[in-house]
């Protein structure tokens, strides 16, 4: 079985949600809701463990998301 590919920022859905593999590169003019410290690995939707470099996300089925990434669907863990 092939390894799950990393989500590309050029993926249309990734672009629509402002996904960046490096959260510090988020377009803050376009996504003013972004706040420093928000990362995929502390997002409620992240399926990896907090320490994992990459993990799944239900918004991007079949892809791996960077733990240090971010998208505009970021949600605080309960
Ligand atoms: Fe990352 Fe959360 Fe967006 Fe998924 S929903 S890509 S885990 S910020």
C-alpha cells in the first residue's frame, strides 16, 4: 500500500480553505481569523496525535495534513 500523500497547497480545496503546510505562511489579509498558535496538530479535526508531523483530516480525505499546518476550518479542541 502506498503511503498517503501529503496535501498540496495547490489542491483546489486546500486553496479555498487557505491551507498552508506552515501555519506561519497563512495569508492573514485573506484569513484574518488566523491567530498565531493555531495549528493542525491542535485542531479539533486533526486525526493524528499532537506530536505527529502529519495526520489525517476529514476535510481532506486520502491526504496527510502537516501537523504545523493550518486552514480556515481550524476549530479549537473542546
Ligand atoms: Fe488542519 Fe484543522 Fe484545517 Fe484539518 S480542519 S486542515 S486539521 S486546520
